[in-house]
C-alpha cells in the first residue's frame, strides 16, 4: 500500500521509533529530568513572543499573501552574516527556509538525482539518511575518527565514487559537539577538489550549521564555506532561540559559488516543488527582531562544565563539546537501549546512541534545566555503579 521508499525510511528510523514510546511514557511525569531532545525545558527567551505578536498585525493587503524569500529577510541575514562571520553574501543567494530541515530538503531537491550518492558522517543527525532516501539518492556513511571525532578524510576519499554528488558535513557536530578546525577544512576542500576533477563534475558540499552560534568560550567556529567554493550552508534559528516549533532558517552560498544564477533558480524551484518550502509570513516579518535574541550561552556553558566534570568523575567516558548543546557519552552498558531504559525508570531521559547509528553511546541534551541536572547527577552516578558491579 505505501511506497517502498517510505518503508526504507521507516526501517532507517527503527531505533528512534523504538525510543519514542519510552520517552512518551516518562516525559510527562512530574519529576522527570528530560535530556532526550533539543527541546526547551523552560519558557522561551524574552522578546520572542512579542516579536511574533507584533508581526501578526497586517501592514498591507499582501501581509498574508504567498511568501517567497522576503527581500527584507534576505537582507537581514546577509547583514548579520557579514557582521558575524566577516563574509559577504549576496542577499539573493540566501533562500529563506523552514529551518535547517527545509534547507537540507531544498539542497537535495536542487542538486541530487535518483541514483546519485550522498555521503555523510557517522554518527549523524538522525534524519540525514531519511532525507537522502526521500530524495531518491543513495546514502553513503563514513565514520568520524573514534579518538577525537574529527573527520576521517582518508576514509572519505575512499568513499567518493563517480556517483557522488553531495557531501553533508555538520559543524558544530550533533551529537559529538566537535567543531572541525581550519586544518581539517583545508584537507576536506582538497579531497573534494581532487575528486571533482577526477570525475569531471563538481561535488557539492552542504555544510549543515544550525549550531554555529552555539559555540563555547574555549572554541572557535569556522565554516567550510570559506575553503571550498561549491559549498551551501544550511542554518536554523530553532537552536539559538530554542524554538524548534517555529520554523525559520536559511540556505546560503557565497559569491565564490560557480554558476550561482543557475543555482538560485534551481533552489527556488526546489522550494516550490518540495511543497512550498518557505517560512511563514509572520516568521519572515519577525526575523530582524529574532536575529537579536539568543538563549543564555553563559548558563549553557555552566551546564556543560558541571555535567562533563561530574560525569567524568563518576567514570563515564566523554569529551567536552566545543559547540552544540549536546554531550556524547559512552554507555557503560554496551546495550545503550537497555541502559537508557534503566535511566528512564529512575527519572532521567537521554537519547540512545543507536538512534544516531552509534550503539554503545547515549546523548544528553543540555537544554535540560540546572535543576534537572542536579536531580539527574545522582541517577547517572548510581546507574554507572550498578552497571559496573
Ligand atoms: C545537525 C542538524 N541539522 C538539522 C537539524 C534540523 O534543524 P531544525 O529542526 O531547526 O530545522 C537539526 C535538528 O536537530 C540538527 O541537529
């Protein structure tokens, strides 16, 4: 009855679909410490709701007409990128999207044909594989290095074939928190340039950067876009504002992108054919105000430092993330699903690593409150002791 494609996508999400009932069962309990997803656990940042409210008042008869990428939104993003990253973008090379999700779907729609290969790194954000399958392309996964979670460029070079059309890199990386350094990005550009020359066609890079503002004070973010001209960047406001239920983001490329007029019109058509993948009128009118807001990054870093220190002392293996709001932890029980269920029974929700194709790990979202962390720490401590014994 349903397509083979959606059956393959469903199979690819088996681990996540198995975890959702556990999350549902526990997350409404009064004393649960919920670190499972990047969802808000407290009220939205001040200024968010008022920005949206003031944008609901119609200023013209076109206020609620069909929206493309509004010129004002594109300009807001271009100005912000210049100020933030020192990089010049032509506003017309910024497509406004329903979050990074929408931006990824559009990039796939514009650049990838059925049967093309799309490469991404493991552990991945859990929906890359599904979205690649949905585009009709073939997903090819390459593991990151196990010691420092940096990109394994030798393995990447071996995974690229004449069918490779697109590579997805996510920095800062969900779930490891790694930010790839300039030396890696130079090497990455070399691999892609060599392979593009070898196969006589450009391999595009989609740099998925929804966490690029969530960078801790001891780290620095660099975008691959400065290293490889055929790069598109996907971004979402849902992370820095912690409002993933209000969809707004963008897909952009620098003036170095070859043949960018063709790309512009292809992206525009992919937005329409993909199901009108533009943000709503209200989100676009609110953008200039939303652009000034952020969750409390000082508090986020405090949570990171406390959890990393306490978990390491308790015997957990984890590296301190450079960005994102996640901690990536080795599960003391190789059966991460079983360990996560034991934590859930004791009032703590985390995401099993199997959902990110990495059994034997789990992910903690730092969007949980400080109270949740204080409540959760003794649970983490007793869970590792009882697993070891
Ligand atoms: C790496 C990565 N890319 C894309 C997305 C999608 O972001 P959004 O839902 O804000 O569009 C997420 C969300 O978790 C993510 O972690």
